[in-house]
């Protein structure tokens, strides 16, 4: 999944949180992360796991604005805290 964020500090914090939560995180652009669970999961299960983690992170960071998109699919969801 790709996550776009509006603030560099929020992006750094989000990347650290996802890494601590057993996800691999790659910075693909200045304000874009590509995130995948480290455990092998079916695509839908991986999507649900990342969305669950993002809901928690957004509750902890109500000021942050992120947009989530599936790399291989056509789904896109905007999450706001």
C-alpha cells in the first residue's frame, strides 16, 4: 500500500510506528511511503492489517492527514484523524 502524508514529521513518525508494528516501509517519494506487512499475508489480509494500524495511528495523531492507495488495486481511501 502507498501512503501519502502532508507533513514530514508525521511521515517520519508514521514510518517508525509501522516498522515497530512489523511492517516493511520504503520511502518512494518525498511524502510517500510504500508499506507491506513483513509476514506473508494474502493481499486482502495485508490491506486490512495496514488499515487497522493506520486507524490507531490516526487516533494518536489527529492533526495528521494521510491518503492510502493500493499499489496493485484500484481502491483508495482517505484517512483523517
